[in-house]
């Protein structure tokens, strides 16, 4: 019985030490993990967005979205979806709209003869 208690104590302290070394409490850390999971699920459930190309990170309720998307509409929709998740205090978006082949061409990009 004593051995099980020691193993349990080591496991609990080991898991607690895996949290990032900031002044964020363990409760805040797990709240952020839950918010991140909910935002990812909400983005995945949204038919317009590609959840594989959007990365989600959370710190103290502030959600950071980053990645490459196809349009400004997708960027706005991702922010709206993330903002609607309970516990989200703020959404910061570092989403870059990628230009597709049919998009505007830059000068000087034609192949040389």
C-alpha cells in the first residue's frame, strides 16, 4: 500500500512539473488546455474552415490562431468561431491568406526564355 502511495505521489508531482514554467497556475494551465481543445473542435465542426491549417494556442484565456488560410472570409470566420467558445477572453489572429495560382501575379515572375 505504501509503495502505491509513493508511486501516485511521484506521478502527480511529475505531471505538475510538465506545465510550462510561468506564473500561470495549474488550474489556469488546464483551463487553457480545455479552451484550446474546444476552439479546435469548433473550427473542425465549421465546414468553411480547414482545421488542419490553423494552429490554436491559449494562454490565460487569450487564444492565438496562426496558419495559412484561403480567404479573408475564412480569417473572419475563424475569429468569430474562436470568440464564441466559453472561457475565451480575447482572440489574436496571425492568419495569413495564401494566394492561389489564379490569384494576382507579381511583376517579373514570368519564366526566362
